C-alpha cells in the first residue's frame, strides 16, 4: 500500500490517496480546534491517542455489526480506511443534555432527558455547521429520507454499543457526533472518527470530563484525560 498525495486536511486528521482507488490513509494529527476554528492548539500525541482509541472503537462497533470505513491500523498515527463520499451531515446523539443544547434551550448541563435526542447539522464550515432537520437535509440534497432512516438506525445501534462499552469503563457517554459515508457500491458506513474529540465522556464516579471539553473550556490535562480513556478501553477489551 503506497501513500500518495494529500486529499483533504481537516482539524484533527489528514486524508491521503493510496495506489488503491477504494482505499485512503487517515492520519490522526495533534491539532485541535473548537468553536468553528476560533480556538486552535497543538496537543502533543493527541493524534496517537485518538488513533488508538478510534481503532478499538471501530473494531468493537464492527464486531457488533455496525459497518464502518475502518480497515486496519497501519502505525501509531495512520489508519487504512475505505474511500467514501462523505454525507455532509453531522449526526449528534445526546443521552444527557450538555454543550450547545444546554445553552440553546436553557437547560442545565447534566439533565437526563426522557428520550435519546438526535440532532442533524449541515457540514458547512463557512456557515458554522448549522443545526437543521430531516426535511432540510433532503431539500439540500444531503441525503434521501430512506438514507436518513438508515443513518438514524445506525446511530441508535452505535449508541447502544458505545453506552455498553463506556459503561463497563465506568464512564457516562453524554453525547457524541458521527459522520457517515457512501462507498462506491452505495453502502452507507460509519466514517470519520469516534474519539474523545467527538464524544462527551464523564467519569461515572467523579463526573470529571475526559474529553475535548477539557480543551474547549480550558480545563487542562487534555492528554491525560485521553490517556485515561485509552487505558480503561484497553482493560475492557483485554488488549
Ligand atoms: P455540541 O454540544 O457542541 O452540539 O456537541 C455535541 C457533541 O458533538 C459533543 O460530543 C461534541 C461533538 N461535536 C463534534 O465532534 N464536532 C463538532 O463540530 C461539534 C459542534 C460537536
Ligand atoms: N471541531 C469543531 C471546530 O473546529 C467544533 C468542536 O469540536 O468544538 O469548531
């Protein structure tokens, strides 16, 4: 497998073409951004931690029957993944109210709703990834109603698998963001990453935040928090 030119560079990852048109290399970087790029920093070794964490999570999700873009981990920063056309939607799953939803609706962070909440955002950096609904997504041509039904079913399944896994680590999965892609044969798979950059993870005993909110809110010890997630994950999956 040969790494060829850069295809796309995002906040936390860079994607490279390979000599196989169906496969890309995903490189996990140490850079972090928040609030639509207003806040930026380099967190040493974050990429290595996120690669290791998302490797375990993708494998556990695949084992549970969730189709993902993940193929294999090549080294401490790189994953080999299926090349997909990213569906320009961020699907947010909320088990506990926090972050933008707490702010927008004036609900205290940490409130447990009676039902799981699904939000859709339109992936457009220049617009600040606005919150939309299913009908907007269809009208924008981002996905069909049938695809949305499939995406919500996958998001629900991912939530079930992750709630169980993090539960065994004594961590509350507050919320997370996932992205999906279409493969060349039209299959919808989980893409992007699942890591403390894209989840809110609170220690079940102390309520300590073990995720990117440590960076967003200047709480310090970002790397240590991500390291704690990796070490607990390794224990529960016996690595
Ligand atoms: P929010 O409270 O800011 O809407 O975030 C909800 C969840 O989605 C939280 O776990 C962080 C994650 N997220 C991302 O991974 N990327 C993003 O661009 C945003 C806005 C949220
Ligand atoms: N990554 C996003 C940004 O750059 C948002 C976030 O995760 O807070 O703004």
